[in-house]
């Protein structure tokens, strides 16, 4: 996934075969009925093209076209749509997730999730989260237990979905992965990315869907000795600035602070956004090289903190 949540998201679902795959119905906040199912008509693939334009303001050259989506769907990949269902039964596409079959570094088959997007009017209503759950269910039915994707590590809302709600982890930092990007969300900065691993059959992921799981608090982690390596400094106009002093990376757990609203920084001060990119790039690369793994994103009192754990394994 290249953009904001190109990839922007209980009991473990039961795996089903593609022939018996049935819609997943969820209620959105305004009471509309949302159905998640496979995209399968030409008109629906065209709607996926149009939604790419809407969500990321992409030029036509950057759109994944209908023929590629169809080819992926028919050859082990996956294109799922979230549809708003009207009273008369007609459906309108409001979100989608798209991925292809790939290979992990060890040669094992994985699912490479390339795009996940939700129409602006339906964001922050758990549509993206439910698309990812349906993706997990479908990929488990293929007897694949790893899904990977990339996203900008400075996008706090996406990180919260990926790590806290879904249970993904990260130990790979990719510098300027896509080179110069032209869409509105990504223009003007090096396209550094986290490569996320979602071990969908693991106990770590299943735990996230339990009503009993709430995650650690910042105060509890600090009481256990976890240090915030880079305390944010207040800057001009209340824009947070990177810390000028970074603590040594040590201990079983460490915390890395990032801006809670990175797009606001980009829109007001591109130079400060670049400073944040360079600051966190060095921190994450050093931490991953030392054997740390991102396992959560804490959001408390308007502040965002990554939790990294030493030598974590799924």
C-alpha cells in the first residue's frame, strides 16, 4: 500500500471456501447497512478505479486498472469491496482492499496487500477495519498465514489501526520505497515506509479480537522501565518538533514518539515534516538493527507513541 491507508482498521472468523464466501454485514454510525464481499462485475471494478481517484487524488497513470484487478482476483489475489446497501437492495461501493500473492524472504507464500481505501464520508466508522478482517478470513481460507503491506510510519491513525487493532508488527524500514510520489497525501517527502507483517493465524493477532484485551498504558510501560527515546518539543504554532536529544536504545521495551497529526504538519510546514522524516528514519533503522520490533501504537492525551519490544517473535 502506498498512501495513507493505501493501506488507512471477537472470535476468530471461520475460514470459508471461495464458493461459500458470504457477505459480511456491519452497521455504520448512521444506521446504513454495509456489505463486504468480493468485487466481481465490470462496473464494480470501474468503481474501484474511481474510488482510487477519490481517496488519493491520483492521476490516471497511477490508477491500478480494472484489467489488473480482474487478473489478480482470478489468480489467487483478492479484491474485496465494502458496499452501502440501499432500502431497495442496490449497492454503492464505499471502500475496497486489494492484494496479490507474493513470496516472503524465506520463500513461503504470503499475501501482499497493496491498497485499502475508504470513501471520505465513511472514514472513522470501522469500514476499513472490517475490510481487513474480511481480508484475513479470506486469506486464511487459502491456507496462507502471512499478510504484508507498507504504510507511512508517521501516519498515526493508520498505525493505530495496523498495530493496536489488527495486531500487525514491523521490523523492516524501507527508505524512499516509491521514489517521488504525486498524490496529495504523499507529495513532497521521501516515501519511507514500514513493511508491516500481519501473522493472521497467531495468538498475538487473535488476542486483539478478544473483549478482554485493552493493551498497555503509557504509565504502566514507564513503570516497567520503558523509556520514551525522543520526547516531542512544542514548536511554532503548536506544531510539534523532533527532540534534539535521543536516549540510547536499551531495555526490553522502548517508546518512540511521532506526531499525532502529520498531515497537518505537512500542510503548514513541509520543512518540519522533512525533519520528522529524517529524525524517525534514524531511530527506527537503529532500533530494528538492534533487534527491536514495533508491536503497538499508543494514543494517549492527544500524543502518539510506538511501542517496540526486543527480540519479539510471532
